[in-house]
């Protein structure tokens, strides 16, 4: 890969609501390098979720160009976008999105089933991903047997299991208490140190403070985009992650 990992050039997104045009994004251009931990903030309706959906190949821009790992993905078809999502991107959501009647390890295996990975290799990789997030002793537990923080760690393991280059997290601490939020951010910081790019949407300034870069959206545009003056001054989410 010769260029930045994520490059958006003059991205606009317009929705037609009857006779009214809703401009969700207005000429957004930005670059995210590999190994960054980036937080996107903004009020409701600022465009941050639309921006995340485009970065995640869940939606296509109305105009502009989007390059992911040197590949222009803004004009790819549905099947090609699904392939990009399966191999390059991992997703973490506020509501965990786990299957309630399925064990932790089986939840983590799901992306590998879609990718056609054989059963034994699926189980090995899913168990390794759960161990990485501190849940190696909870493989057979169902979501109802896990705390909210543990459920979110299962969701992170599921995002990791296909070895993505980018993790996209939409309000990943929105349903968690303060201590558990810090534990989850510790995992994201560890993933960044291991070489994974992490982009998260949050409305919480104390969570954004764990990122080394904060992008603030307003009215479909980038209001500000700045790195912290000293990365060493970032909060270090050093709370031990319980097994």
C-alpha cells in the first residue's frame, strides 16, 4: 500500500425526501493513515453516522471519490462492497448485535462462516480472538450469561476474527458504565498498537480523548480535525481487562 489507508475526496451525500433534498455530507475530504485511532464527533444530524457508513462501505456517496487501501471503492457494486467489508473492515456497534441463543465462540465464528472457512479453523480463530479480548474462559457462555462489557468484547472479537485492517466502532461505549468503557477503550488502544486502524463515532468527549485524533462534524462538514498536541498525554486505558 503506497498511499494513506483511507482517503475521501470531496464526498457529498444527498438524500431525496419527497421534494426536499437532504444534504447529509457536503464536500468532505479527509485522510486517515494506517495505525491511527480516530474519533468522529458531532451532534445528531451532523453527518458523522453517514460518514461512518461511507467509510464502512455500507453506503455510497452521491459524488466524490473514496479510496480504501489504494482501491477506489466509491463506485463498486453491491457484491464487491460486501467483499471489501468481509476482508478489510470489522464492525462494532453500540447494541452489540449478538445472537442470543448462540455461544460467544459461535457468535465470533459467524463472519468466518460467510467467508467459507472450514469448521475447525473457524473454531480455532474464534477462540483466539476471544482470548485476545480477555474472554478465553467464556467461549461457551451465551450473551445472557455475560455482562454488557463482556458482550461488547465478544462483538470486538467478532470484528477481529477476519483480521481486518480497519475496525469501525459506532458508539461502542454508549451502553456501558464508565469503568467498563475504559476497559473497552483499552482494547481499542491495544488493537491500534498492534497495527489495526480504529475509527470510532462517539458523542462522549471523555471517550474521544482516548483517540490520538478527533474529527468534529457539523452540518455535513468537517468543523475541525486535529491531533492531540502530545500523544503521550492521551489517557492510557490501563485498567486490567478481567478474564
